[in-house]
């Protein structure tokens, strides 16, 4: 990018253009070609496990904010003359805030965080008691027949798991059979580690 004579310059500029296009679309500044959002402000990219996409997008925006800051650059979008790196980071923070409970349901979608979070997570290890409690093993068929449809909350809290999250209208059904919403994924939780680290360093109040 810094060396226009590089044989890879044209390819890198294509990546740069796509990164800016996506960032502008997330911030609703892309001339109408924007990423959908729920009424509560969450990026909505897919009906199945949307939060893995929202968390990844927020992480990428945080990374791109860093890139703009270190290169002393601003971002131009069709609907905005210039956006500052902080604009991207603030929006990434809004997505993290939504995930952690600042949303229409006041629910944390990160299991184990806060006072209200999913308790019927679609996860075999979370929804079946351990062998030490049952004093017997649970087979695959038995796990489904005896435990999948139980109305009781999961016996094990799978701390730190990010579930699929709400639908396009911020609605959420905390039910194991609603696996599009209650299934946790590593691809959803992993980007949050980088995002939370960045937000902690950028927004934390210094100790006196």
C-alpha cells in the first residue's frame, strides 16, 4: 500500500477498497448498500447464528480502526465525507454492548455473563448432567430422547459461549430446539476475545 510500485499494489488496493466498502456498509454510510440491522442496532447478516457474523464484523472494524489510526488516515464513505478511526471503534463497541445486554431484551447472549442469559443452550455437554452425577453414561440416542426436550434449564453453564442470538426483530426464543438462536460456536466466541481486548485497552478507566 505504501509502495505503489510493488507488484502486489493493485491486489492490495482491491482488498483496501473491499474493506472500506464493508466498513461503510456496517456504519450505514454506503449509499444505501448497507448491512441490515435489527431495530435494536445489531448487525444482521444471517438468520442462522447471526452473532458469529456480527462479532466477526465488529472485530474487523476494530482492526481496521487500528489500521487507520496507525496510518494517520480517515475513511471516506458515499454518505459521509470522512469517518474517523474512533467512529469505527465506537460502532464495534455498540455491537459488544448489544451482545452483553444493552439490547431490547436486556439479555446477555454471552452465556454466564450478567443476570439474564440463555439457560437452554443447544449444547450436549451443557444440557446433560455429568457422569459423576448420574452414575452412568448417556448414549447418543438417550441424550436426545431423555434430555433434549426437557423444559428445565441446562444443568451445566457453558461460561463464555456466544449463542446464535436474536432474529431480525430482536426476538429470541431460549429453547434447545431453536438451534439457530441457541447453538454456541467457536467462530462466534473467538472474535470476541480480540474485540474485548481492544475495547478494554481503549475504553477502560485508568486506575489512580
